[in-house]
C-alpha cells in the first residue's frame, strides 16, 4: 500500500476524531512547554546570580523530575483512552482486509503527526512563556531582573530526549494493545459489556482501614521531626485507601442506592444508577485519580502560598533584631568587648543605633513524662521524641530589661513560664529532682530566634538569678557530658538605615568580631535579617513557584480526566439513551437522568479530597513548623481559599462536561 495513503488516512483519522485527539494534543503541548520552562529556569544564568541560587536551582530541578513522572503516567493514561475508543475503527479496518502491520503503520503516522504538533506547539509555547515565568519567579524572589531573551539549547535537547522516549513507548504500547486483540474484540472495542459487579466488602473495608491508618498517623504525630518521616507513610496509605474505596466502595454505594426503592424507582435515578453500576469498575480508577490529583493541588497550593505570604512574619521571629549576635559562652569581659566593637563600628560608619538588647541564656532538651517532670536521661531522649521539649532559661533581671515586665521571684524555685507551641497549664514542674513553682504563665518572652527556628516545641523559663541558672547548667553538664550546652550570650541591635545599610553594618561588625574571635578562641555567629531575607525568599519563593506551577499542571490533568470520563461514558450510553427515547423518554427526562448520573459520583472525589485535606492539616502544620511557619491561622485561611477556588473550577468543569455528555447521547 502506498505510504501516501497511510499519511492521508492518519491525517483524516486525527481530524475525524478531533473531539478526543485535540484535548490529548493540547495536554502534550502544555506538558512539553512546562517541562521546557522548568528545565530552562533551572539552567538560567540569571537564576544562578540570585542570592540563595542553589536552593532555587535544586527546587526547580526537582520540579523537572516531578513533571517527568507526571508525563509518563498521565500521557500513558490519556493514550490508552484514545486507543480504547478507536478499537472498533481498527477492528473494522482489520475485517476489511487491512493487516495488523498496516494498522501499525497507520498508528505510526498518527504518532508522528501528534508528536510533531506537540513538539512544535510545546517549544513555541515554552520559549514564549519562558521569559514570563523568569520574570514571575524573580518577582516572587524579589531579585534583580536580568534583561535579554534566552533560549536554552540544553533544555531543548533534554525535552526532545525525554518526550521522544515517552512518545516511542506510547506508540509501542498502542501496538501491543492492537496486536494482542483479535478482530472481533476490536470491533466490540469500547462496547464490551460487563457483568454486574459484586460489592467487594472486604476490599472496601481494607480501603477504609488504609484511610483510617493514614488519617490516624496524620492526626497523632506530635513532633515536627517525626512528621516528615511519617508524612510519606500516611500519603501512601491514603492513596491506596482512596483507590480501594473508589473501586469497591463506589460499587457498594450504588448497590445500597439500588436497594432503596424510594430512590431507585424514579426515572432519572433508575437509569443513572443502573447504567453506572455496570461500568463503575472501570470508572472507579478515574474517580480515584481525580481525588488524588485534587488533594495534591489543594495541599501544594495552600502550604506554599502560606509560606510565601508569611515570610515576613517568619523572618521577624527567626531574627527578632536587624543584627543578631550569638556568642557561645558567658565570659563577661568578652561579652562587653562584643558590645564595644558594635558601638565603635556604628560610630565609625556614622550609624545610629536605634535599640539594643543583650542577655545570657541556657538552653537544652528534656523529655516530658506527662506527669509534671522533665527528664534528661540520654537513653530515653530520642526514643520518646514526641515528648522532647526545648527548655530555654533566662534570669529575671534580664527578662525584665528585655520585655519591660518586672519579674518578681522570691525563691530560687519560683519561675515565670512561657510556651511557644504546646501549652503547659500546670502550676509546677520537676527538673533535676527539684520542684519549680510557676508563679506566672507569661505571654511575653525574650526572643533570640532560637525558639522560633527550633523544630521542637519550646518552653521559656525565667529563673530568679544567675546562681540558679549556674546550678541548672551544672546539672545538665552532668547529665549530657560532652553534649551539654553552655550558658550563652546574645546581643541584638536595631539601627537607623535601609536594607543595604543594615547588611553593610552587619558585614563590618562580622569582620571585626572575626579577628577578635580568632585571637581569643571565641565561638560566635551573626545573623542579619536582611542578609538572610534573600535566602529564605529563595527557598519559600521557589517552593511557591513550584507549587503553583505543578498545581496548574495537576488541574489540567484533572480537567482532562474528567473530560475523557464524560466522553467515554457518553459514547457508552449513546445507544442506551437512543432506545429510551424511542420508547417514549422525553428530552427533559434525558437531561434529568444525565444530571442525576453525573452528580451521584462526580462530586465524590472533591468531597473526599476535602476530607483528605482536613485530616492532613495536623501533619502539614508540623512540617510547616520545620520551615518556621508558626502562623496556623494563615495556613487555615490559605487552605479554605484554595478549596473554595478549586471547588469553583470543579463546578465549572461539571457544567461544561455535562453539556458535552448530553450532546453525545441525545438523538
């Protein structure tokens, strides 16, 4: 057969099946464009010049791998739908004399056409949008914009290689599906009937067990360090549970509706339930896919948006002063030397110090036994990580100077008590065999950023004087040995001046302190809020960009799965509704039945995704604590807004796909 005939047939087939081919090609174009953009940004020289570039590049590179996995899974899924809906056409060609090798040639030309269109559209879109995405990410990161048009040759090669292999594998899979089918199976194609499935209660129970186990882990994990480890376990359990529940639970639900005579024996419900129950086995996977993708979208967008919005709050808690100096001992003479060096530097640079704070502190970890006692037995510390707390001690005099709240402590065992996350409502606690009476639960405390940046929940404790703190130091030195903490000195400074002035002042102080520290063997650290702002924006901004980028991609995938699901069901139901209309069913009843059918299961994925997000909230909140986001209210608001916006998109998809479904099935 002449090759020109194959080319013409392939072109005509794509045109005639445009309703199912165009969404697939658009998805390929968008996926290629997104991959090119993500890869190009990770290699962009302008990104490399941003402060915190290593974090940004790592995040963007991670994004390219996520898109690779997504493309392989999702495009295979979409192509299997195309092949399934064209089996009847291939079977007819086979019966009319076209051998399977000829059909293979036809599929090859169709693959070449779709690949060419996808690569062309993908590269054109990617190159045009690449600069826009670069401007967007630099805006998010608050970095300087490097002008000029940039085309990444390396990204083009990577994209051609990844998607070239993908399209080749999709083509080979299509050939496999056709080769293993006989002409009769091909002719029946998507119309192969199914027996009424049995309600698999054991599978449904296993699904609910997996969901319950995943939810239990998410809700009961107390420690942020544990949260990261158990998060992935919970995710796997919830995904497995989602697929099992939709596969078995949806059939069980339809069986229950069928047994409900008051519901089932109504025209619209009778037709919708009886139709869905026979094909729910094949639709359940699609519904589960929609639910999982919806949950991923909601979690990514809500968490990353709360991080970027809360960045200023995070910075102020981590760096309570513009310049924060930490000295890891309490030698009074060197403490004063540090203060004098800061004053000399300010005088020499004509910089006015607006405010300054200095104090000494002691901090170490201890295990709370749940009965008013903090233990420091090293053998138990990490085995009970849920109850490990960070204890931070300061003297009453320095507490009063820092907060303006006068601490009146009469005895060595009297304390003020403050907590940053987990509440402690008792009126005393035991530590090192001593009972300490909590005179006041205060809502003020001297912050040096350590409590905010520590993944563990912490308690700030105000003791009477330095002799009490020295006693505590000796006890924890005996308990922890070489791992014991020192009594440390903190010095915080706010100056008059803009961001650049603060950074320059910090650098000059650090230079002078470095020389002094080397001569006197003093260990220290300096944190400048503005200097570290770009690093934090680099991390949170790149996570936000990645979250939005992948969120959009998963929304597109959700739309396409829903679209294909409705198209597939429309073609399956076309003959059935035609028969119903011939025996007297009105157009209004057809529409009512369609809406009943779609509504019965269409919103199940959205509802279950909302439940997933609610149960994921505690563990996500603890992971965000690892990233220093303590503003729970902000995360709740971002989650609610994300869900409402996504639900609106979901409703719009429902209205559009229900209309397409109706057009297919009506006479």
